[in-house]
């Protein structure tokens, strides 16, 4: 398709626009303009808040109208649409309501109905009771959906799902999901009414399939109705949320969706002090003086196992290494380190990153005269900090170790021991002031932080943090026996023989009955770790997880969790939606790009008209876009076109930016 483009007007805030003439048409648009923004009408209930969270995660712009707010905008024809030149314009490309009709003033619903009919705008009714007004018979079942498995109807908006959507059932005593199962009303072609089920589940004690989600076509409108209540943290909602957004927008919208997962293995080449099950403590950390210390360290056989596991799983681990651990081992064992030899022979199999040379604490000097420790102060009452020179030396010596042994390290990446140097509330409330200058001088651009206490990406000097999810496989264990023993100590009450930590901190830790040493790992701990990791994968955040080299030896605990995760994921998602496994620098850049989009999306406008997507955006801003298969990008001066984006989840998506003063434009199939 040939198009003639004319720039008009000076750029405002760095924005560019385009006026397009398509041969064979009049100068004015023959179809309406559809703005690329969602209207979210919310009453604060979990279902509408869940879809808002999903749009936030993907980067889909929306305007929220809060029905509980006295000063909210009123839904009128002028609020919904206007004209631009000779073209009618819909201000929204989709409408989300908490139910089929949430308004007390029916003039608002009338305005929405007329708007949807005129512009072909789709509506999501986020949680409805099954009854004829939404295209369904009255419920054959109303109640908890916990533990049920729904089925995806082929041909709907979920081409990325393998076919089954299990509903969580985490508590035997608390209902987690509630909904209605009903059958569709008979189609009425003459009356223009039909119902297309999208997600169904068997009615208990019956062979009937009841609808959980479907599209009701009526009155010249398309309405997706959902009869199950959701919240944003439930796996079943995370699985279907992207399909809901794609259906609502007819597959064309701002936003970018991927399922990310990466695993950092800390302390490689070092060792980790073993948990003492007799004294219920870790020597040299919180044990009484005199308790002997035993180290846990990978062996060459563990390297072979790691390579074999990666070959089988198709997944690459990130090894965060401490070169000083190898030097110390060699000094204590006649000058040789078989583990280093084995890792060097397989160095290309893993991704390598700097974890400092000897893994020291790089924050304040720690005063252990009190428990928990506090930051030591000098005679003037000032905090004593680890020096910049010490931090630089730890980073540089580890880089030199990698060069000496040919490890393919990315020198822009760093994780300090225990994430030290970064703030640690409440004991060290600010970053070590010497950390940022040391990162700048050593070329570090991405520094790992603990997502449980430092979750938002932030600058540290010229570097940015990369939040990492901690896995609840303890750093000081290599066997099932020690993992269960320490788990019981932390999560059991004093009456059950535990530490009582769960009693003292009920807001953050829940007490559980003692786990059986023989089954506690396979039946409780590992399934919880798999469940939590899967939730993170489905959250849309690319944050990596971290474990320790101790978990790759002994009983190989980490592999058991990861294998369980990949097995579950493979049963839930189609091959067109693989897990995306990035290294730290790419993850950091992705988080940064997401954040810049969220901060600047209000400066971006986009609309769809005559099968073309037009976007006006500030120069140098990466704009996330999703579109159907077959979408193309016009080349310079619109002479020819090239394929758009990369395929994922049955769609195409990419980040685009203005090029050579040309605005962003997509040609839809």
C-alpha cells in the first residue's frame, strides 16, 4: 500500500504526527477514529481492580471512573466521543464495567450502549450473575470454584493457553473463588442474539458444562461476561487476563506482554555454612560460640549435573561467582580447585556475573554486641561505612579472576554479598554513601536488590537496581532433611518445638503444624515454591529469582522446584508462549523501559483508522504495541513495508519509536 505523508505543525514536546492520504479514498477518513485507550468503570470490587492491575502490568493506557467517588465524571455522549475534522472519534477502544449495568442513572448506560453500537466498541462485564439479560440461563450451580478445572473453548481469545485453567485451592477451610455455572440461552439469529462460550467448567454432579466466561452478542453490541469472581493474585486470572485485554481491544493496543523467568545462583565457587539441626542455628552467624562450622560447596559432579539439567530443561542459569572462594579452597588443598577446573571446562554453558571476590558485607560496620546487630559508630557518633576502595577492590579483583580464567562475565552486572551496601531497614536505613561512586568507577550498570525489601527499580549512582525474588530454599541447606528441619524451626510455634518467629511476627509469617521430615519437602515446601514462582512468571514482571550454590549440591533441591515449575507451565501454556529467560543486564533494561513508558504514556496518543495505527510520541521513547499476526510497518516515506514485531502468544508485539522524524505507524492485516 502506498501512502503520502505530510508533517504538519512544529513538534510539541518532541511529538510527531502524520496526515495520511490513501490512494482511492477521499481526503477525509471513511471510518471513525478509535482512540487507543480503555474506559474502566470501577466500583472498587476485586474483579475490576484485577483487570486494572493487568493493564498496568502490560502498559495499557486507561481512564478510570470510580463509581464510589462523588466527583467522578458522568458518562455522557460527549464524554465518550467527539469529532476531529470530518471524522467521528471514539475516545475509548473498549469499555470495562464491574457488571452488566452498574449505574443508578440509566442515562449513563444508555450513552454507553449507543456509543458501543455506533463505533463497534466491545464491553467487558467483569463479574455478573448468570441470568437472561447477559445471555445465560439462571445458574445450575452457585458456590465455590476452588479446585475446579475450567476448559478453554478453541477459537477464542486464549490461543496461548494449552486448554485447561485450574482454579486454586490453597486453603481447606477458606473459600477462595466464587461463581456461577449456567448454560447459554439458545441463539436467536433473527433477533441478532448469540452467545459464544469462552471458558467452561462442569457443573458439579452433572455432565453439563457451565459457562464461566463468554461473549454475548446482542443489540448490535459485543459483551464479554464473566461469572467467576477474580482477584489479581489468582493464577486462574493471571492466565486469562491477557486474552481478555486482547479481545476487548480487538488485538490492537498499547502494551507488551511476556512471561519472564530467570534464576541467579549466588556464591558459586564459594561455600555456604551448613544449618546445624541440633542447635537450630547457623554457625558463625547466629549460633552460640564454639558451635563447629561445616561448609557446603559444589563438586565437579554437581557441575555435570547442572549441565545435564540445563540440556534437558532448555533453561540457562546465571552463576554469580566469588573468585576468592576458589583461591581460598586452592590454598587449603594443595593449590588445586577441581570445582574451578570443571566450571572452566563448561564455562560457556552458564551466564556469569560478579558477586564480589570474597563476599564481604559492604554496608556499615556491623556491631554484634547486640542482637540483632546494629551499625557501628565512631567517637563522633557517625556510622562507620565500608570504604569506596574496599568496594572497588572486591569488584575489580573478581573481574580480574574472570579474565584470568576465561569466564565470560558481563562486567556491567553485580550482586553484592547479602545485597550489602544497599539500604537494610531498620538497621541500615540508607545506602552506603561509598557504594554509588564505586559502582560508577568500576562500570557497574545493574546491581541486584532484594525485592522483598527494595522492590522498585531505582538509581544508585549511574547504575540501576534489579529487584530479585528470594526463593525459600535456604542458603544454608543442601539436603531435604536440613531444609525441612530449618523450615519447621522458622514456621512452627514454640509449643510445637519451633522458634516462635511466626508467633512474634504474625503479619509476615504464618505458623504451621510441624512438617513430617519424610514428606514435608515434597508435599508442602516444594509445591509452595513452585506455586509462588509460577505466580511471579505470570505477573508480567521480569524480576529474576535467586537461590544459592548450596542448592545445586546434595539433594539438588533447586532443580526439583524448577522442574516442577516448568512441568506445570508446560501443561498450562501453548508452545507459542515460551518462558523468556534473560540475563540481568537485559532484565534491568526491560524494567527501565517499562518504567519509562509508565511515566510518559500520558504524553502519547494513538488511534486506529482505516486499518492503520497512528501513534504520536516523544522522540526517543520506546512505545509498546501489540497487534495481530500479519501487521506490517511502513518503510521510509511509506515506500513498501516490513513485518512488525515478534511473535508471542499468538500475536505480534514490540517496542517502537519514531525514526528519522517519521511517526510510528502500523498497517493492520
